[in-house]
C-alpha cells in the first residue's frame, strides 16, 4: 500500500511542511486593539498540537481601518508583531509552520462581531467603528454603510501597508504569508467589476482592476524573505453575472506567480450577498484544479473538505497540492491525527499525548 499523499511532505522555497493539511485562516473576533489574546494562543496552538503542517492566523488587517470588525487582529505596529511572537513560537515548538493572512476589509469593514445581533451591519464611528473605504461608493448590501471612495493616494498607501505588514510578520516569527484577495474584501473589490466602477487607472480594464493586487504583492515580496513562501487567497468566481470569474483568476494567478507568489489558495464568492453558490463537498476544488493546470502554479483546495479519503483523492487526482481545512478543524482540532489513522499513516503524536495514541 502506498503512503497517503496527504501525509507526504511538501517543500516550498526554504520551508518544508510535514504534510499537506493546512489550517485555513478563520476570524475569531477576539482581539483587543488588533492584538492577539490568550484565545488566539490556545486556538491556534491547539491546531498545531493536532498535527496540521501549517497554521494560518485569521485575516489580519494591515491598518486599523482594514479590520473587518473592531475585534479583528491587526499587524500595523511593532507592538502587534511582539504580541504575535509568542503564538509563532508555540506553533513552531509543535512542529508546525506559523503563517498569517494579511488583509484589508474595504467596504465590508467596521462590522460587529457575528454574535452581536443588536448593532446592525456597521459599527458607527462613535462606538469604535469607522466609515469603510472602497474603490467605489457602493454598499455591500442595502443595510450596510455606503463606503467612501478611495483616492489614488489611498490605494497606493494600501499597497505600502501590505509591505509593512510583511516586514512585521517576519519580525513576529511567521514563515508563511498569505495575501487576502478574496471574499469581497478590499483587493477583491478592486478586482471585480461588480464593486469597482472607477474611471481612472484602477478601474475599467482587467489590467487596471488588477493594479492594486499586483502592487500589494510586489510590495510584500520586496519585504518578505526570499526563503519564505508567499500565498494568495482568491475568490475564483463571484458566482454572479458580470463579475470576476475563473478566466480572470487564471490570468491573475499568472501575474502573481511572476511577482513571486508560490501558491494560490482557491476560494470563491463573498462579493455580493445573494449569489447562488452550489454548496457541496469539495465544491471549490475545480477552481484549484484549473488554476493549477492553466497557470502552472501550486494551489490549495478549500471548502467543505471534511473526510480523510476526500482530501486524499483531491491530491491524488492532481486537483491541488494541499488542502485547507476550516470549520472541520473547529469541530475537531485533532483531525490530522484521526485522518492519519483512517488512511493508515503512522505519524507522531505530541509526547504528552502518546499514551492515548493506541
């Protein structure tokens, strides 16, 4: 019996991942002034203890107004880098690679935490919120705030902020960086004609709409060490007529590869609130397969991947090079250890837990 691909190592640049199971970035809405708390240490540390090869911190804002909610994490100062250092240290002690996703929420920023049902869709400035910026003054939905239209100087600053966050990420001890260009947040808002109606160099043609994404990637790669991988998460389609689609994503992936991005994390949606998305097991895997084949770049598959055999088949069929798991790892932080048993792979357990392995 051949060893399962899911538990084969993967080397990207100078970093070796012990298996192909990556913890997808998931917002915890538990930061204080953008700083990680004990919750983050335990939450992220548990997934490292559970056997995943890569543990990626939630969408972490490159500026205060880049947060999704006032309780989201940030990486815009030395103070934030220092606060994350204990998280990265613990993850590495468990044999996992620490990663972080850097982001700007754009028009979907200044929102309350999901479990707060009393604040409406936006936190007002007098309650700790802000007027969110966007490429065009188009609200995400009827009950969301109309964002302020960004100037060219604003867009140029965002690209610089991504670069600064990359430098701080390295200072904090991260070894993988992921650019968040998906789910209807700022860079995706520039990419999609559904949210970008600009008439200047950042709007109109595909090249113009990709301008911020490419500038941010270039800014980051200049600051991010050559030996460390750079990923980008994209929404491969808006699932909406006239929106961003798979051919656009393949084109973007090619340009990102040329700028030094190593892997495309293929998600979808998030641009419009009522898109009809055909949810089902592995429903986004065809995107990772197409981007991998056409752009000749490593890809990660994400979305309703829950079973060990399903994850193994994705890799065995050449549909992706790694799998990102999200909610399944919230339900079971030790999914990688259980998957190894199901697939017949013998992987080490933490020495503190070895007596339970049998």
